[in-house]
């Protein structure tokens, strides 16, 4: 059973405009379970498959992003998932939000 507890984090998105960005690689066979576990922790992060990895018969790369408040929780979740399936963290970084102003026609 995977349980992830939230750690106290003084940094908040509204104060810092920081986001976390992770890219993980899992085997194609284990990707269904990885997606299931990520879906089960809805609200921690947004994720999508990196389209270039769809051409690989062996693995999937998953792009994961979220607000800084959930970074510790996301890292703990990756560690817990890594105890169940083979998971490689390719990228784990803090980035600044690049807000785009909506253009009006």
C-alpha cells in the first residue's frame, strides 16, 4: 500500500511562482501501473506521456508537473512507486512558472 504524507513546506506557489518538473521512465509493461498510481494521487501533479517515448517498444517516459507545495509529496510518491516497479527519475527540478497572457482576438 502506498501512503504519502505531506511534509511542511514553507515555500508556496503564490509566494514563489515555482513549479516542480519531473520526468520518469518506466517499462512499457509497468506503465499501466504507474499511470494508475499517479491517477490515484490526483491533485499532487499533472502528468502526460512524452510522445517520443510512444515509439519505444520497451519504455514510456512520463512528464510530471505541479506546484511547489506538492514537490516533497511527489518525490515520496516516486520513491514508493519505485519500490513496486522499476522507475528511473530522468529529471527532477524546480522551475519558474512561465505564465502566458491570454491573447484576445
